[in-house]
């Protein structure tokens, strides 16, 4: 057997050819035995088997590079928008709608402090003057020139609207569009620029037990931050669509934005009246109080997942002032996907029908 291997230059099936054997073209199987001593001295020249491998490696180079770039982009994609904004100091013209956006600084990712730092500049206090009273609520900046989302019941029937941003500046605003059926409204600041728009997330990705942060102006305390979890999804919340009823309720308790609603067959915070609408809401135990209406419910990446719209207030069952009202962990927010679906209509003037 050994003689045969030396003579033919072959190995049994399954064994690797010796690196010192001559190439198949030079010494094919069953060729005339070589006279020189075995093994022959190694020759530094590529064999036919090596050349295709070299060509294949060269062809794979760009593909491998593209794959590496794709992996790197996927790895850093979540923080790209925030990093760019921090490095350039520029602001986004319109609120982003990407669910992968992480606007929280990496050093504070997943913390309430990080969410508050990143999103608070995008939340405002709204003061609406009514024909015979006033209303206070909150809003969410969605463009750098001052488009702001809020609840319809915050500005309904207003003769003038003033907005205070997180840096203490005050603007006059005009109502662009309202939708009483969804309790949503869009207002626009006059002569505003360089504001920080919030990032609109995806409420379909919200789950029961997820941590959330609420930011608003309860009792006129601008920029108040509270936290909790998502308590339930798809709650049927019923609110008033009657403007006269809204004005009456807004004036109660010193115009602190207390808002009547129905849930589970019971009325909270007063009479909703005969004209009502029902929408699906996110329930949260994050502390919400009168004045939080129109503010933001935020996930731990800093994305807006809801617009806070209704909360149970203990004072509704007594004649005490709204200053004694407190959260009992029953708050509701309009899902941000409902808001995004209604945004074009609001920009066109909305609908109260």
C-alpha cells in the first residue's frame, strides 16, 4: 500500500493530500511514477486549488465590508438621533415617529432621571382664558416652530391661549384644529423657533407592566415628573364632547383642568353631560392630577406613547377645592398611535362632529 501511494501520488478516500505533493495537473492519478526521491522538495507556487480560494476571498471582501457596516449601523441605530443632536446642537424639524429612537442619554438609559432630562424641554404648560373662567393644562411640542398637541378639553371655548415652555418663556398660541371625539387638539405658537420636539413612539408596542413616566403641569406646577407602570390597555373611557359642558367643568375648582369622565359604568370628576364620546385608552398608575391633561406619557427610551387625558380626582365626590385633589393611581392616556392617525386632520382644522 505504501509503495502504491508513493507511485501514484494518491491517498485513500477521506484523507487530505500532502501539502508537498505535486498538483493534480503535474502528477494526475495513475500517472507514470516519478523517479525523484519522495517527497519532492516543496515549490512556492500556487496550486489550482489555492487560486480559486484567493479569487473568492477578493470577491467576498466588499460583501464582508457591507455586512460589517450593516451590523455596526444596527448596533448604534438606537442612539444615533440623540448623539447627532448632542454633537451638532441642531433640533429636529418635526417629531420623529421611530420606535427604535432612544432619546435618553446612554449614561442614564432606562432611568426616570434620564427620561425627564431628555423630554422635559418638549413639554409645556397651557393657560386658556374662557368667556367666564380659565383652564390650565399641558401640551407636547411636536415641531421646532411650535406645533403643540394637547387635549381638546384644555382649550375648548378659549378666547385666548398662552403657553409657557420649560425655559420660562411665554408665547401666545392659536388653535389650529380640534377633535372632540378623540379629545385632541393642535395649537401653534406665534413667533417661535428652535424648540425641542418630542419623539412620538408606537403605542402598539406598549405592554402591561411597562415602566412609564408622566410629565405635565398639575395645579400649574410646570414640568412635574412622576412615574409608574402601564396598568391596563384598551380601556373604554367616555368623555364629554359638549363645549358648554366642558367650559362648566373647566371652571370648577379654580380652572385647574379637572376633567369629568366615565369608566366602568361610573362617572368621575363630575357630570359628563349628554353628549359624550368613548375612546380606547392606556391606563397607568403614574401620578396624574388636574393640570396633567394634554401632557405626555413616555416610555423609558424617551418616546411619547400617550397623551394624558383623564384621571380620578378625590375632590369630585365632595365640595372641597381641587387643591385637595390627589392621584389614586387611576390615570388614562390617549394612545399615541391614535394621535398620529389624527394629526393630518388636526392640521387641516380637525373635526368636532
